C-alpha cells in the first residue's frame, strides 16, 4: 500500500490501536494523566538522578540475562560526560570511547525533551555508517 495514501496506517500502529480498542482499561494498567500529576515530583527526581548517574540507568535497563557491564573507569567517564557540556580525554584503544559517547547521547536524548544531537565525521556516508553501527548494533 502507498504510504502517501491518507488511509494508510503502519502495521505496528494499527496493531497497537487494535490492542487498545480490544482491551478493557479496568484490567489493563494504563498510565493516566492524573496519576502522572500526582507523582510528578517522584518522576522528576528519578529523571534527574538518571541524568546525573547514567550508569545506574544502564544497570536498570539491562536484562538480567545479558552479560553487559561497564568497568569502573567507564562508569566514571560516562558520569563526567553526562554532567558536563564538553568532555575532553585521551584513552587507550579498546576503552569504548565511541560507545560511551553514543551511549551518553542516546540516554540524554531519551531523558531530555526536544534534545537535538548530531554525528560528525569526514563525510555524510561515514557519519551515517558510524551512527548505524553504534546505535543499531551496539545499543
């Protein structure tokens, strides 16, 4: 079907709408606006904590079956990246510099509304390849 057609709905969205229409909201736990307003200070505190301690958010997001973990030095670097606008450092090979930079940007874009970011490389193709590799394969 043509994506320019006004009646076209992507399959994932259609499946979600079907799920919402078929479920009984009394049995399904739905996040309601009044609940968010009631607990807004707790949500704000949690978001601020995760902005300052992104490694803890990483631990929370990582499934128990995963073998992903960060070394202590990587956690400190990630915290420094999260707390400062610019970070300059020199590390050895295999320190995961690119991964940590992308991970920090990824978490920041999740937690901060209307966050804009970009990838810098020699060419557009290189930038797209780096972003694809780090975001899709690593994250």
